[in-house]
C-alpha cells in the first residue's frame, strides 16, 4: 500500500511528502529569495515605495524616519522564521534560543538556497506544520510588498478544487459531493499568491489559464469599439479599438466578421491580451 502525503493526503510512493508539495515548498523559498525578501528589504530601508502617502505629508516640521518600522519588523520576523525552520533540521551553524529550540545562524540570502536544496529534510518531522509556517511567511511578505491596487477575481485554487465537500440542496434536501471552490483575488501585476483556505503557494499564471479554459467556446459579437469597451469593463484596464487592431495584426486576436462592422470576438483571446 502506498504511503500518503502528510500535507495533502495524496499518494506518496517514497517518503512522507509527495513531489507536488515538495515543489510547492521549494517554489515558496525561491520566491522569497528572488522577489519577496529583497523587495521587503528595500521597502524597510525606504529604498523603494509602494505608493503610500509620504510620511512627511501634512507635517513638514519633522523629517521622515530612515526606516519603515512595520516593513522592518516583517523582514526580521520572516528571517527569524526561516532560521527556526532550518534549525529544527539542524542546518549548521546553529545555536539555541532561550526556549531551548535550535536556530540556524545564517542570513536569509545564504540560508534559503540551502533550505531549497534540503527541502524534504526541512519539512520533516512535522511536514504539515512546517508547510503552514512557510506559506504564512510568504503571505505576510507578499502583503507587505504589494502595491495598494484593486484586487480582482482571477480564478480558484486548484488544490482546493481537487477536494470535495458534502453540499445539501435546500429545495430537495439531497446531499451530494461538490468540489471546493476557493476564490483567488490578486492585483494585475501579482504573480504569486497563497490560498487563504489550504495555504497552497500558487502560480497565478497557471490559475488564470485554468480559469479561462471553460470559456474557450464563448464569444461576444460587437463592433471594434464595443469590444474595446467590454474588455475595459471586464479587465479594469483602458483598452482602445486601436489596441485591438494591433493585437489582431500581431496574431493574438482572431475575430470573425459577422455582418458589416460587427465581429465575433473570442472572450478567452480578449482576456489573454490584457493579462
């Protein structure tokens, strides 16, 4: 009998963690190394701005503090969490905290590549708890470095959708199993996210692509200007008729002329142009 993954309960032929969960954990660490922690460090030292109001706005008698205190604290907490995870796996060099728990004595930029290479050892012996801690760390960093933009529904979590929950029909009283649909909201420029329900680390490009698959056969019939207005309303971005012409010449749109100035536009192709 095959072993079950302790994180997602899927079959794991060898060990206690399946390859999918190991890949998720490794991708989380790589995102922290390449994007999350470097960006958070710049924000903490005010080398980058996420578009907030200037700290001197309305009170020019005092200079701004050289540090973003909240971002700096998130930065310290994230690095400490990574050091504790690595310390539990006895990644050298390590010391001991006041509460008796081990903690690796390396900065995050040197520690994360080691953790990614030894990801299975890092997650054991409590894989589910370690995965949750890693996902929470990525979520806290992601929330701090995101620009204050409008979040839009981009799809549903694929891991949640693979599980089913019993649902009772209020009219007939019948109970049936339905896939769990956890909505994922993200900004236009966001590439990664953490599912709020199962804490899975998600590649948003794949989430968007899977969300668009069911609408492959759907079309709208509009004039060029009407299609541009529809796409502007659906995506929240300004789209003009000239932009549709450019995308059609580039081979990204393949509208079919219906009658006169009316064209049949693929909804999937339109949305893919503004992603």
